[in-house]
């Protein structure tokens, strides 16, 4: 910690005396950041915005390097792609179950509540609004590689009207941005 204070902060000629006017880029969520970057006055982070911190945070979406998420591809999609194209599914939701370390207060418990409620309430309804829905545990999926897995989820989101976004391991969810960029309406629960 002292090495960074002495070796970095003190050697920045425009930093000393102007600490509150500097923007720090934090490529991780606050709790994963280096101790010296956790409480800087202004930071750009992938989220979530931590209300318990006195610093100001600018939250940006997670990076997605898939071709279908790039600005040039998004810009080339006409209004019909976003509004009028036919969808195969009313709702798509993929999840991972809680593991043994996730007890009591884990945000993943809401996944369990959601799936249990769907099973209880929709057991006799194979579809919603005339379209089938997909709710699957990712553990049962057979995806050959990471790249094809990402393509699979993007395709499924793109073929769905609604995509539930439940709390995950951290309050921010990449799924929210992925669903939205594929034209699926994210439903934050």
C-alpha cells in the first residue's frame, strides 16, 4: 500500500491537491478492486453502484465482444428487426442452481423461488400468450465450447419476447445487457 502511495500517487504532478477531480477506471466490481481504489472520489466501474460508499461511481455495462453485440451490427438492424420479427418463445430464462456454499442470503435463492413458482403456477400451461417458454437449468445443457455457448444464449434471447433477469452472484447482471441487445425485453425481478 505504501509502495503505491509513494511510487504512484506522489509522482502524479496533477493529482496532488486535485484528488477529487480525478476519474479512476476500475475494471471490476468494487469489492474486487485494490484497496486503494475502493474509496477514490470518482470511479468508472462495471457495477453495481455501491450506495454505502461516499465516492461517486459511473456504472457501465459489461464488455461483450461477440460480433452480434458490436455497434456496427446493432446500427445495421432496422426497426423491423427490433419490433416486427417473429419470435419463437414468449420467455427464456437459463439459470444455475445454488451450490452448498450459497445458503440463506445468497441472491441465487430468488432463482429457486422463481423456478418453484413457475413449476407450481404454470405446470398445466406449456405456453404463455400462445408461444412456448424456456426455463432451464444450465447444468443440463450440452454446450461443446464457451464460444458456442455464448452464441446459443444470444440466439435464444433474440428469439424470445421476455427475458427474466434475477439477482446473480453480484447485483449487476450481464444477462440484462445481453437480453436487451438481442431485442428481448429484460424483466428485472
